[in-house]
C-alpha cells in the first residue's frame, strides 16, 4: 500500500475546493475539543516567524495521531533563495506526524521551486491542483455538487444558477445548500425555485454596496451592508464581496489595456448587464486601490478563519477604513 504523503501542495484558483480539502484533513484529527490544538496556520504575506513555523512542523500531536499545519502563500514568504533553502531543509526533516499543507491560490508553473522540490521528495510529498470550472462547465459542476449534498437539481435550474454565480464554486455550493433545504431534499430543485430563492437580490445589493464605496459614500455603504447582513449569512455575503472585487481587479486590468465591455463580458464569462456594471464600477477605482482593498479582504478572510475577528464586524471596519479622512 503506497505511503500517504505528509506534505501536500494545494494550488489553483478554486479556493472553495482547496478549503474543502483542508477541512476534510482537519476533521480527521478526531475529537473537536482537542482538534484546534493540533492545527497551526501561517500566511506568508503577513510576515513569518521561522521559529514558530519550525515549532509547528515538529511539535508532537496532542491527544491525536497527527497535527495539521496550513501554510498559505509560502512562495511570498520565501522569495529570497537563501531563505528558500532553509525552508526546504525544514520540510526535508519534518516529523511525519505533521501533515503540512502548502497553499497557493493560483496555479503554479511547472518550473516553480516548490514543485521542483516535490519531484525530489518522493512519496512523502504530493500535489493537488484545484482550478475553477470553466463557464460552460459550471452547470455540470452544480449538478454534481447537488448530488454530493444529497439532493438533485434540474439541468435548466443548474444553468440558471450558473448564470447567477459565474465560476464561483463557493457561492454556488452555498446557494445549493439553501435551495436543497428549501425543497427539503424531497424533490429536485427546479428553475422557479432558483428564481424565487437564490441570490439575485443579494447580488444586486452587493453592486449597490460597491457603488457606494466607489462614490466615497460611507454612510450609504454601511446601510447597505447592515441590510445585507439582516438577510444573508455573513460568510455567504463574504463570498459575494470577494467575487465582486476579484471581478473588478480583472476588469480594471482589461480597461487599462483599452479593452471594452464586450471583451470583459467574453473573458470573464458575464451576462451583458453584469459586464456593463462591473466595467462601470472598475472605472471608479484605480488598480492600486483595488489591489489594496483585495489585500485587506484576504487579511479579513484569514482573520475570520482563525476566529480573530467576527466577519460582520470586520466588514463594517473595512468600510470605515476605505473612506477618505
């Protein structure tokens, strides 16, 4: 029987699939009351204490067979070649009782140093690539995800939901949970269910929220946010906000290269109306501002995952920080 890799590189742009892989491994640690004591998380963009990393890798499990260490953005942490060698030495000597997850939210090139190391590490290291489905693949992905959740969705309903969520698998999965609960898992989700229950109104409010931010109208932005939080779960709303600013970054880059709305619609796989809205919103922000906002969103995401700050409070604080002083 082949040895299970204790070091895994998870890379690609499907954050939902990567998060599901991590969650499954963490769930295997046993008793939830002690599981958190055996999970360590690091983010290479936020600075790194190498000694703390070394301790997390080599510490003995506490009342569990294994530990899990999740290291997001290791490439950013070890840009310098000399630091890279130190990190690789740490991996080579790591205790087999720690599962090390090295996570990058974009697909790494084949000649990237981490992937090169894996080819030399043998059976103790492995690689999983998780990329978002293409636009035309999303209806099939939605049907498959419905089966995974224990239900079923009609093909035309899956196609309509795909139009709403684009390629965002996280939001698609959240919407499916809502829809399957709505039909009580007793029948397939139908097109009318999607039209009545899903996120059309919420997504429209997210557009309104971003419009207010682009117009430096903090009061309106907070009012829209609070209304959204009354109607939607914070993490569901969070997925929509992340997706919106990812679209704005992509659209802003295309606008800077003199692309038009039809180009944005085609490349990003958007409905014509949505493509026009995204183009208009992207035009209100500079690339530098959008990159700064997206970086803040990633910091909030990490804080929420480690329970440092409640997500609703973090979103409220973000709006205040983005307003001109």
